[in-house]
C-alpha cells in the first residue's frame, strides 16, 4: 500500500506514515480492519506498547518442547496492565472519534485485549491452575505441565493469539517509525571465523618492544 509519510522529529528524525491500513484476524470474531491516521500522541503510545510487546514472550512462538504455558499466560496478562497504563496516561488523545472505516490506537488496543487476550485468559487460567494444583512434590513443574492432556489445545490457542499480537506489533512498529525489534537478527560469528580472528591477533607484531630489542 502506498503511504504518505512525514518526518518524525522525535525518534531519530526518521519518517513515519501519515496513514496505514490495519488488518487483524481475531479468532472466533473475524477480521477487524481500517485506516489508521495517527497523530503524535498515538505514535508515542504506539512506540511504548510496541516495546512492551517486543520484549515479551507474547509475540514469540511457543514451540512444543520449549517454554511453559504458565509463563505465556502470565506474559499476556501483564500486557493488560501495561496497555491500561498507556491509555490512562495519554487519555482521549489516543482514542479520538473517527469516521467509519478508520481506527485509532485506543480502539485497536482495547479490541485486541477484550476480544482476543481476555477470552484466552478467562478460559485457560482456571483450567491450568486446577491442573497445577494436582502436582506432587516429586514432579517438577515443567514435566507436570507437559503431561497435561489439554496442553496441546492450549498451545494452539496461544499461537492464534500470538499471531494477532504480532500483527498488532507490526502496525505499532510502522506507526512509530522505528526499526523492527522483534525479527531483528544479530550476526553470529562462526567458530572458524573466531579462530581466524584469534590467529590474526596472535600473529600481529607487538607495538611494545624492550629497549634492546631490534625490529
């Protein structure tokens, strides 16, 4: 989609879009879409919520043999408090009245929380708590959780919510006009290149010589 852009005088002086098209596929609800024309307050709020999502496991894929379901639910629950805090601090400026077909930061944030995250937590928190209460002292929490008959079902629903959170994070990232902090990959140095670098340092002539040493 072609986007009209403006220079962002705040975060590094880059460019931020004047408007973007947002599409979120909410499980059991359907697609929520619209045009977002953010103002400065919404851009700042988008940056704050984006950082929150980028640093939590709520947008990281929970593989079958990795992580705890409890940690994933706790991470999603924490997003509630952070989002409410952002909405309170920025106030009505991030949830203005807009024409039909348009969305705002406030509308997107509250919609995702109430229609996507809340149903997941309301359903699965008590079920997982009940299973956890059956664990004996001889069984560690990880093993006990993975023996749960409904663990695969919960993981599937967490993955559905994760995709919505990721789509929201992508929209927030675009509005904030910052680099991608979720998919960023740092260069990894291979063992061979590390050994070569060490050899190069070892072979380099020393800059410090004793008074009687000749070059």
